[in-house]
């Protein structure tokens, strides 16, 4: 088992249609231009005006007092957990959430916290499921101190928590004495899909962050928001983890550009995802999960082919998709894929399966 990502295989044709992930978007010429013109300073000292402008924008957008610029979404999650939890604490989160499946065991390694995975359809769970996981507050039980939710839920199919359902679990968590955290890697996809502003979605969250490297198209950066006291403590963890930056305004300018230009257009990605899902649904043997945003998950079992085999087969035709299980494939739409690309993707998959 190799742990390092493999280099591109030179014997494969170049990727023409990249549905592998919305993280694969490239900064546009206009975004790079904004980055080149950014005013910069020493971010660690609070002297970078572009980073400060981005943090102010994000605090306002999410309705929080303060914000901190970080290199990645994973760091936003891990720092939030480290601030909210003491060693031995228990976090409640969906069993398929990113903090469980994709952060290298960070909650245990860094904060010393354990995660209790909750079950539920589409990456979500309800109040009774949560209450069933509440432990009697006894000396020998782990303190349950944090509830973490994903909006949208990535492995849940890019699904969007309905505001009432979301608020219900967040309120139940607060009532139980827990803090609440929102992994908002794709928060703006949820905002655009549901037509609910970010500050409303995050109103009952003690911490919330947004990734700029998914559908928003920036090359790096994420912003974590919360109370002034929370962000103060987050800064100590940022320093501790070596995440403090210098002339980060270069990156922050790309994020500001994304806030100004790349949010409303997420609706196009959602429309393209719907077109993709419809096309795939017409191919015999493929079962598609109806997308709510830009992530399209489908099952290949009915074709007799594994997800790996399908991904390898279509990759030879220049289409890249990602394998999320033995028979589960994910295709993401984003700003570097247009409607024609989506139509082409359906054609390639259909032709490959017809062989
Ligand atoms: C991508 C993602 C992350 C991690 O963000 P990075 O910027 O890649 O570190 C965390 N949570 C969810 C739900 C994600 O999709």
C-alpha cells in the first residue's frame, strides 16, 4: 500500500474532462491578476491588509465576531476541535464526515479527542439519533463536548441540511452542554442551493469555516470564523501547528476575488450536476443518487463493473472521476467544466459500458 499520491501516468492521455473533484479547479487569469496586485504584509503580525479584509468579509458573511485565515479546510477543522475539546473529550459527528474519514486521525493525534460516529442517510442525522448517543454524565464516561456537522455533507452526496433540521440538532447539542462546529467546506454551495444566507445557516454554530479551494476556485486558503475569544484561541493553535503565514495577501486576494465572482455561478455547477445525473441515470445498470449541489454519486453494481474498473476505463478516454467505494463513484462539477463537458462525460461512460 503506497501512502504517497502517485505521479501522473505518462502513458495515459491528458485529462480533458476533470470531474475528479472541485478541488482541481485552476485559478483563472482574472483571479491570478487580482493576486498579483494584492497589497501584502506580515500576516502573523496582523499586518496583511488583504488578509484582514478577507477575514472581515468572512466574519460579516457568517455573522461571527472574528475570523482567521488558514492554509486549508483540514486545518480549520483540526484547530476548531483543538479549541473546543480537551484530551479525552468525545465529539459527535456523522460516521462519514471528513474529520472521521479524511483527516489522518487528527482529532486523536492533535486534540486527544475521540469521535463517536453517528449514522443517518445522506451524511445527516436527527435529534433522536443524537440523543441515543448522549451518555449519562458520569465520572467514567468521556465528556461529550462538541457536535460537528457538514454543510454540505460531502460523502452524504453533497447534501444540504434543511435549516430546521440543522437548528434542531444544534440546539439539542447546546442543551446537552456541547459546543457546535460547522465544517462548511462547501457552505456556499448549500447557500446557493437552499437560498438561505450563510449567517442564518451558521447562526447556531460556535465555529464555522469556508473553503476557497473547492468550487470557489482559489488555489489555497480557508477562513475559520467564530467569537473573538474562539478566534484568539484558534490563533494559538495556528501558531502551534506552524500555520502562521507571512505575505498571505497573495492568496487572500484570490479568495476575495472568489467571493466577488464565483459564488452566484455555483448555481451553474448545480445545474450541470443535475444534467449529469439525469444522463447517467439513463445508462443501464447505473444507479444515481439525486444531487442537491455539485457532487454526483453513482453506483456501478448493476453494470457488473467495479468503481475502479469504470474509473480506469473512462480515464483512458480523458475523463477523470473519483472512486469512493467498491461500487461508488463520485463526479464533481465545478467552474472548469461546462455543459458540453458534462454531456461528453455521459457519452464517454455510456460508450465504455457498451463495449
Ligand atoms: C475538502 C473538505 C475538507 C478539507 O478541506 P481541505 O481544504 O482540502 O483541507 C473538509 N471537510 C469537507 C466536508 C471537505 O469536503
